[in-house]
C-alpha cells in the first residue's frame, strides 16, 4: 500500500471480522428456512448472504420460496440467533491482542442492529475495547453497506478524513463500502487470500498482520 495517505483511524466491521458470528448466524438461518421447505447449502448461504443487509436476504429467500415469510420471521430469527451467539460465539483469533495494541483511534461500524453488536462484543469480551460512542450501526442511519454512508458517519464522528481511515472487512459488501467511502481497505479472508488487484485493498489472512499498519510510528507512507 505504498504512496497512500497515512492511516489515522481504523474502522472495524464486527461479524466475521472481530467475532466469528457469520457461520453461527447463517446456520440458524439455513435451519429456520428449511422449516418452510427451502434448502440452502450452508456454503451457498455464506457466499451470498454474509455481510448483506438482513431485509435483502429475506427478500431473496421469499423470491426462492415464491411466497412471503411470516410477519414474525425477523423477530423469531433474531431470538434464535441471539440465543446461539450467547452460547457459542468466539472472538476471531487475534482480535483481543490487536485491539489492545492499536494506538490509533478505532471503532466498530456494522450492518447489524446495536443490540446484536452489543451481544457479540459482550459475549466475547471485546466490549472492553470500545466505548458506546465508538460503536456504529447501519440501523441508526437506515443506510446499509455496500453504501459508504456508515463508514463516512464513523469517520466524521471520530474526526478523521475518509482517506486517512483504514477499514477492516471480510465481506464484499463492506469492502465495496470502504472503497466507495475513499478509505484504505484491509480485506480479511482467513481461509484463502483475497484475489484482488484493486487500489487501496490489502488482503490479510490473520489479524496480527494489521499491527504494523496501525501504529503512528509505522503507518503507511
């Protein structure tokens, strides 16, 4: 990432980036929609739905079912999801160590509602690294990734220009939102390298790879 602006703040996605929630949540969703007669392979759900706005995911499911989901489907799904997260959720390997070591301002900006973000951070103990004014939800502004609005809101509240912000994301929706916001994007993909030659996208496979970038004395030049 040579010849890029110095990184002065870091914006983290939550699900799949700081906490290993995507697999758990999608397993709940796949099991739930199967009760309505729709079988979705887990890998397909992970590829198509991870990081996407939930209302969009539900519309896709309804199109496949060719009928509407029950009015209480969202509420029922959230109840099942939160119960599983409380029981099984783990932090991504290296998340605690990375957050404890960062000397730059940082925050969370997620497509999830605030109560789910809180459950994820509290269950894994990552909440110790964040104050309430450093947690941003797309539900607060009703604009979701891949639109850049959430990241721009976070940058504005932190007081750092977008080009001086780094975004850490695991989904294509978040990566595209970061690029649209004019930020430097670190694409986290633990199982295989991200295949991209796009400007301002830096692939990583472990969170510890971020440490050299997120200290003022070793910032990018």
